[in-house]
C-alpha cells in the first residue's frame, strides 16, 4: 500500500502508534509488572493500558485543536513564548534521552542473548547507521516501514503467547487482590511507563489525509500493545510464577525458549529477529521526533541536517552508562520525562479551550 500524496492513512497512523509502543519493553514488561505488584501484575498492566489510552486520547484532542501544526509549533500559542520554548526544549531532551535508552537497552539484550562477543559499540553503530538512512526519508518512509512490519511482528508475539497458553497453571492466581488495592496503585505508574511511545501522536495529525479519523486511528493503535503486554504478564505469572518472574531479566525470552516447534528448533532466536524490527521502528520514531522538534524550535523546515547531528549525540549518551546504576539513572530520566510529556496534554487542552486557542480558525 502506498501513501497518498495528501497524507497518512488511518491504518498507517495505527501502525506507527502500535510499533512506537511495542519495542524494548516487550522484553521486560512481565518483570516490571510483577516486581511492583506481584500476582496483581496482570490487572495492573491492563489498568495501565486503559490509562494510556485515555492519555493518548487527550493528546489527539489537543492536537486536533491545531490540525496543521505539531506540538512544537502550537505549544507557544498555548503557553506563551517563554514557557512554550522551555516546554519544547524539554521535549527535545526527552526524545533524545529516550532514543539513547532504547538504543542501549537493545544493545544490552543483543549482547547478552545473541552476540556475547560483539562489542556494544559495534551493535549500536550498526543500528544507528541503518536508522540514519531510514529517517532521512521522513514520515512517509516511517509509515511504510511500520505498515510493512506490524503484521509479522504481531504474529510472532501472538504465536509465542498461543503456544504457551496451555502451560498456564491457574492456581498461581489464587492470591490476586489478597493484599488489597495498594499493590495496584503502586504498580500502575511504573507499568504505565512501559506504554510510552504514543507521544508520536503529537506529530502525526498534520500529516494525516483524513484528520477526522485521528482519534479512531490513534486509539486503535493502542489496542494491540494492551493485549500483548497484558497477555505476556498473564503467561509469565501463570507459567513461571510471580516471584520468579520478578527476578528474571528478560522473562519474555524465557517464554519463547519454552516453545518447541518442529520446523523451528530455537524459537527464541526467531522471536528476537522480529523483536529487533520492533525496536528498529521504535528508535526511528524517537529519532524523528527529536529531529523535527529541534528543527521547529529553530523555525526551520528541513530537519534532515539535524539527524546527522543527533545520531552521534544519541550514541554518546547511550554508551556513557558504565554499570546498572547509571543505566537505571538514564531510565528514570526517560520515565519521568515521558510521564511529564503525556500528562502535559491535559493542561494543554484545558488552556487551549480556556484561552480559545486553535479550533477551526487554526485549520
């Protein structure tokens, strides 16, 4: 399917949103959910998904007030010149840090699981060179890549879930809600972080062919991540157990290794290949957001020269952490930044309505 000259289709927007969310978090979402909430992790993951859908809806609503502008352009109309500039600068820093965190997480997984003798530098540089080539094509190329990859990626994940469902032992869920709602309230925030990526909706509306379908397409893109994440947590607790899952680094790989298919001897390797495609699309989206944000802050139109500047910066930030503590520090910066960005859609929408900014006049 080709992109019409007038903009992105609804399915392409849905695919971009889905693959922006499903990425690095697929590997450790069961560990994060059980670490914070134990056996209640399934319920927490589902609730966090619903909360993410609500926030994605808020992003679309505020963007619909300015259908021909990205967040970097209309934030100054809502917040004013100085506050808007500060907000835009935070957005650039966040997307750059998020790109670096995803890149480092990807390299660590590949080194541990697939290429133990390959230096991190080689893994990261190889991925960045490919991203540099693809992002140059702009949102049209990104949409085509997501449109091409979404079906095989989801099929492999659902295949993994389907062939593990028979191994689930339901007695492991007998303690659900035994500790009240405290574990759920505690875990929702940490699991909601795993759904980050739908911030790309701040940038997609201006490029859509039919902007009236933005809400439906954007929210539809969040359905698959909710099913995938909730399903993986359910399977991990039902097969491995809540406590053992919370102690595993990559529980999803453990699930993939348990699958024995006649024509695929090592299904976990097959799974990782398609997971790499998911991370690849995830990284493309973040690098694109960082480049276009910086370009619009400087009131320029051509973002391509900035990609060559941001790629080395992304690599440097990703390679700087030397231990788990420093990696976790980078993760915390990304998580807090992401929560701030998605939650900001609520006051932005309220201010836009109160100050009567945007609307039909903006279109």
